[in-house]
C-alpha cells in the first residue's frame, strides 16, 4: 500500500512540474573560465518563471507566443516561436544589437521554424520600460552587462523547462552588442552547444571609451575603461570549447574593424569557423543563409 501511495505521489509530482520543472542539457561541459569572471554571472536558477502568455498567433506554420516571465530584476517580455509538428525541438536564443529588441530577429526565427528549430527572442533590459540608454559611460554600465548575460542564462532555463524543447540541442545567435556579450555567455553558459557571433567586438572597454569620447561624455573615461575590462570578450573567447563557434564579420565594417575581427577570430577556442562578407556591420543575405545552414547542421535537423 505504501509503495502504491509513493508511486501515485511521484506521478502527481511529475505532472505538476510541467513548464516550471528545470531539465538540464545532457553532458554539458564544465566551465574552464577563471572564478573571478565566472562568479560575476551567478544567479538563482531555481526561481519560478511565472510565465504569462499575452497571445499566440500562427505565422507561416509556426506558432508565435508573446510571453513574459520573471527575470532576475523584473519581468522579461519575449517571443517564443514553436515549429509545427511534434517535438521536442532544438532551440535558438536570439539577442539583438543595441538598441534592438525582440522584433529584430523575428523573420529569421520564422525561417528557422521551417527547419524545425524553435526560438526565444527576449527584449534586452534597455528595451523594456522604462526605456533607457544602453550605456551611460559610468562604471555601473558593467552591472547592466552582467544583468543582460544573467538574463540570457535565465532564458536558457526557460527553454530547457519546456517539454517542446530538446535541452541537448541549443544554439545562440547574437548580433553586434549581442555578439560581443554572446562571447561572455558562451563561456559561462555551458548548456548551449552552438554559438553564432555576428560583428562581435573583442574589447568593449576600449570601444566604449572611444564612443564616450566621440559623444563628449563627462567623467573619467580612463577609469571607465578600466572598470569595463572584466567584460571584454577576449577574457571569455578562449573558454568556449568544446562548444562550437561561427564568427561572422563585414569586410568594410569599422566597429569592429577588420583588425578587431581578426583578434576575435584568433583568440576564440576551437572548434570555430569564421567568414567575412562583403559590406559593413549589418552583414548580408549570404551571411544569414550560411548561419541558418550551420545551425541546422549543428542542431541536427534535416
């Protein structure tokens, strides 16, 4: 009788876990990042998501869920795109360039859904009310970047908690700001196996100081640059292996410059692939087609 009661309790708990239950990706590699960097991005991964759905719409065969969920600081708004058919599906987390938002990769997420790949596109912190500048050229900017990376980790928690998602087939696509922060994310978040970093900058500390000088920012920009060095991509790029990288750059881009792009390429751990495209920062249709093909191969879809 006691064994039967125990079995009933186990079945009830399994059913109640549902979308809030966390499932880990199989065989996620251990982090090799030094603790001084890894500790910056610690957070409470057990906090409830409290997912709320605003609406669900059909788009080219996929279902687009407009949702919000509890983040580390406030609620995060996002698009969750689920392909037609039976899962579990591989999934990609999209992060835009600044000041982009969840709409930036909408078309691309619909295209991936045609390949049987789900996606989550959250609004970054600066794209949610109250709308604010991405950076203010003060040392507190580092805290905002740390928060954004933690929110990326929280997004992976949400994905792997859902029964429609295969937690062993996860990818990431980040552009510009999302590409530069994606280098941090790739070294910190080990459950994701495939990362596309577009137009990533190796040293945001120096780049943001330059931008501050161009905009006439007040304050001690030398101190500002120093305070931002812990979030430079070069600290993290050597620690992404054995997860895979696809780096994409524009040949005529100036931020990152070709020199910057080559530093990203040479600093990053293998396995990696780097391609350069005609044009500037936004890349082109060829780059988009090639990252879709690379993701489909890495995430093992037909």
